[in-house]
């Protein structure tokens, strides 16, 4: 039943992408939250998320994405032109691959954004894009490796995902997401913006417009912070297939070590019995 609902969600996302309303572009001058749609998901697909955030007191806008952009640069420029109509210190909620588009926003548009929240963005890429027009988003592609850290240029970056489809390991997420990460209970990239439980979690995370957004304070100038620490996260070793392969290799090595130890024990020469000391007694 859960899978059936998920397939319906995907179908509705694709259908809304081809509705005429998806290409409608609105002025965002009074908005404080902008939603960036994911791959093949239309604007109206995010109406439930928008209405929930509107009820909290936010002013929410849903951006439009090009259906058949000539290039990735054209798609990003189209997105940037809409963000530029928003006031300064706007919050971006980028769903799925919308988070990858945001990574290469031109500086003028990026400076408008104070807070970037990504929902299920595949920061290490995805196999579904391999050998397609979007091959630059393929798993561990050069594009992904080059650009994924650009998210850290935003004053506040908060990558959120479902616990079962996280795109980065929980152990390392505190480095990548500045220690403010959230794991949704219900998996599925489309479920993140449609299921009531996930929307409620996101509402609690956002708070209300009256709540102040606390960004990391800059460290004081002293020798300890003179040179910024370089963040190096190896995502590949946490990919499920690689992790399983490593576990199998460890198991084989362990068995081999046990066999060698047993063999060494068997082939070890027996200790010679100690010779009895001759008695000097007559």
C-alpha cells in the first residue's frame, strides 16, 4: 500500500510538471521562503507544503523550472532571475535535484539567500542520471565532486533527508551540515514534501517567522582559527554497495587470519622436554 501511494505521488509530480501553471513566474518581492522544485516536479505539486507554511505565517513562493533547457547554465539563470526578485535574507527550500541547481547559482542570486534547506538532495549524485542528458548528476560524477561543497557558501546550510535514503553519512553530516541536520521518518524523495508526518516535522524545524535564525558565530581571531579547517568527506565509502563489499572483504580477511593462526599452531614444533639435572649425591 505504501509503494502504491508513493507511485501515485510520483505520477502527480510528473503530471503537475506538464500543467500550464508550472511555467507561471510570479514576483517574489514580499516572500521570505522560496521552494525550488525537484526533477520533473511541477509547482502545484508543492501546494500542500506551501499552505502548511503559509499557516505558520510565512510568505511562501514556489519557483518555476524550465522543461527543456538548452543547458544547465540556462536552467540556473532562469532560477536565479526569480530569486533576484525576492528580498534579501530569503530562505530557500530546495527539493531533490533543486538543491543541486542551487549549488551553482551566480553570486548575485546566492547573496540573497541567508538559509538553504535541502530535502533529499543527492549530493553524491544518482545512478538514475547516468547515461542521460543529466549525466553531470550521475553518481560520483566529476560535476558532483566539484560542486557539492558550494552549499557551504550559504550563511546557513541545513541538509535534510529521510533516514533510509540519506545522500550523505550520518557520521559526517555534522561537518557538511554545520551540525543542524534532520532525518525524516518516512522515506521516499517525493514523500518528503507531501506526507503529513514529514511536513509536520519540517514545520517544527522551521518554527515561525518570529523565531530568529541563528547562524554560526565567526570565531575570534587567534592562532587556533588562523587557518580554516578544510572539510574532506569521502562519501563513496558509505555508499551501500561499497560498504557491503568492504564488509565482505573484512570477513574474508578475518577468516584467512583465523586459518593461518590454526595452521601455525599445528605446524609449530613440539617443545623438547627439559633434561633432568643429574644429582651429585653419591
